[in-house]
């Protein structure tokens, strides 16, 4: 089969013994795993996310009933190999451990979410953009329930922010909109502390995220 392109039909054919028949949906986004090159995620127009392998073209490895409306982005975490994020037209951003069917965290941003992106310098920092022109920055290590920064970057009802990217070397982000414009924003000192110190390592970032996941999975432990 040829490469998957946004807007093409995604078809899964599974044996009747598995309790599922054919699943037909329109693919809207995908992302390859950072270290396991055959593993990738596909978001769909109906709100499901499929975990796929290049080794198996006729079925999915797993399916997550993730959102109520179209999935606009799926992103593997840059550090932790089991974690990914998704965003949707249903106003939510969700953080997942791919071994579990339910999300670890869910954030309602009050408007359709066009993109979600992990920071390149911290396993717990990510950003998202919404149709009402806002950028949200989260750090799960500081605040598990609310963004640590919210900023309007375009006029409401006139322009939709559709994409977000972190600079790999400098404390800046870039946002794009549906009118073809791109804007760059400098992160405030509290948001770039980790980048400035450069005291992080992959192992410490994985451990930081793992600690958060353990707290969510076992809220009554200890």
C-alpha cells in the first residue's frame, strides 16, 4: 500500500473473533514514534486514534476512543516513549500512556484546538492553540490542572490559530494562522527557566513524567 496522506480513508479489517468488523474513517493527522521507527499514531475525523505498525498493513495495534469530534493533532512525547498528546475540535487536549485506553490528563480549552506540541527541552511542557486566537502553555510538573500561561495572539472571530512550534535552541515559539501568517513569540523568564539552565537529561525527564503518571494511575496510593 502507498503512504498515508491526510484526508485518505483509513480501513481496518479484523477477524470476527475479535468482536470488531471493518472500521472506516478519514485520517486527519499522524505522527511516528521518536525511537520505535515502525510505530505510529493516526487521528481520525470521527475522533478515534489508531496505533499502527508499518509491519501490519491490514489491522491496527490498538484503537483509542479519544475524542467526540475530529482529531487535529497527535504527538509523541520527545522524551517518554509511552506518552503522547492529542487535540480535537471537541475543545480538549488529552495526554495518554499508549498502554492504557483512557487518557492520563484531559484539558478543556473552551474552543476547538488546532494543534498541540511537546516542548523539545522538557517532558512535561507542551503548548496548544485554539480557534479563538489563543496560545496555551502547560507544564504538568508545575500545574497538573491549568495552563501556566494563556496569551491571545490574534483578533477573535477574524483569524484562527492553526499551528504551533517550539524553537529547538532559543526560548521562542512560532504560531501560524488560517490566513497564512506566522508570528514568533518570546517565552517569559519563568517559561524558559528549564531551557536556560540546560540541567536536564533524557533520563531525568523520563523519570519526571513517570512520576506524574504514577500519581494519576494510583491517586490513593500511600
